[in-house]
């Protein structure tokens, strides 16, 4: 069983994620008027329609495209030596420090505390109809899974095959995919919580929601 208190203490000691902003394709870099220490915002809006803070432009074949911050955070490094230079796809342009939100901390701990059942291959995944209906009507924690239980339909190359659950018995606590989306191999589909640990997990989530302080 995960030592949740220790894991949370570890996160508090280093409550951020380092994000390397890389060139999405080749081109000539032109940095925005930012300095180390400046705050940036990420994508916002109900439909993620508002881009984050402009970080740079990348020009290729007279096509000038913006590069925006993917998350809220602080500028740690700007590779000013690349200003006006041609860069390759994947070259690091800037480094941001993103302070973890309350929601992100909860997700990090849940992914450590729950049993994650992952996608065996890149495909589209669907719950079988009776499970899908129960989830919609009664919610995630209404579905109990056990080893060998048929749970998903895998759709790939116009072929659909069933997929059984493997892992410890428990309740579906988290769902990590959306119906109809392509899911990469190894990506978590669901997080399962043994019934005897449900109260502990819920108490942990409540504690983080009340105690975790997010930076301005």
C-alpha cells in the first residue's frame, strides 16, 4: 500500500513540474518579449479555445506560427542564443516551471494509489454496453470489476474485439479516456480501488482539497 503521507510530503518539497518547450518543426526562432522569472498562462476557456501566453514564433517557408505556453507557470530559461537561428524539430527553446494545481496533485496520488489497467495497443476503447449504462446512471464507483471480467470493446482497423480486465478486484474509481478517442498502448484506461481502501482514498482526496495551497 502506498504511503500517501510520505508521497504528499515529497510533492510538497518539490511542488512543480519542469516543462521543456520544444520546436514542433524546423524553422527560424523569434522569441517573444519575455524574461526569466516572468509568469505565463496556459490554455484556457471552456473549450480550450484561448491559447496560452505567446512564447515565440517559428517561421518556415514564410509561414510564421506562434508557440504558446501549454501550462501556467514561470519562465526558467530562454535559449536566447537561438534567436534568429534555424532549429530542428524537437530542439528545446525554453524551460517553464509549472506549479502543480490541487487537481493535478490528486491525480498524481491516485495514479500511485490505484491499480491502473492500461491499453494493450493503440486503438479506440469503449465500455461494453451494460457497463457503460451503469456508469452513466450510477457513477464510476458503482461498477465492481474482477479478474477476467469482460469490460471493454477494442476498435482497431475496423475490427472490434472484447477485452477482459486483469488485476485486483475493486471498484472503478477513475476513468482516463474518452469514448471514441485513440488511446496509446500503455496509457491508463481505468484506475481501480480495492473496496477496503475506498475510505482511505476518499479521505486523502478530501484532505488535499482542503489543505493544498495553489500559488497565485
